[in-house]
C-alpha cells in the first residue's frame, strides 16, 4: 500500500471493495473496487469519481488515490481534532451496542449513569488500573475495551446486546 494510506478489505460487500483511508484521517475515505473496462481489462474504480488506473498498475492507482484523498481531505486539516476520553467512548459504545439501556452523558466527575428496567449502575474510568470500574450497582471487573465493557454492562443490567451498527 502506498505510504500514508491504509486499507480495510470489505470482500463481504457487493461488489467486493477495499476501503482506502488516510492515516491522518482514518474515519474518512472512499471505497475502491475492480471492474472490467474496455475489452475486459480490469480497472480500479473508486466509489466516487472516475476510474483510476488499469488493474496492472496498482502503484499508479495508489498515486491517483493519494491525489483523490488530497481533494477529499483538504477541508479536514483545518478542523480541530476531537479526542474523547474513556468514559465518553464507553457512552458511545453503549449507544451502539445496547441502545435500549438508558445512559446519561458522562457528568463532570466522569461518571456514566446507566439503567435498564429498574436496575441502575454507575461506571467510571479507574486511572490507576487503566480500566472501567463499577462505582455503584455492579461487581467484578469490567475491562479496558469500551465495546466489550458496553456489552458487559448491558448484560449485568439484564439487557440484550447486538452487533455494533456501522457508521
């Protein structure tokens, strides 16, 4: 892969694609697929824009992607970077994994208040242990991964969880 770009294979999509994104802006980027062109010659085709290069020229396709990404990303360089802490990340994961669980946005003390069908709990980030910890309403270890913690919190409250929605 060309330096400065990352890829995520999405072969389950139709047509099978490769998502290309910048290391500086990993949340934005076009998908690219291969399609037969004139005389059956395969071409790299971005989901947006014109065909990039023939299939026998992956280096040229990478250079064309850098140019396309430069156009797409030019406005993002001026935007401030948003850094979330662990508790806001857990809040977002709960909204994705268990939307039926009521979760109040984290307060100034970085406590996440959650409830489901009469059960209530509070969760915080423990800086010393570097993981989420119950402050009220739960027991045991939660862990440091926000997605797994969201599922564990939902399970502890008796709520069902499902796969994260794509965004």
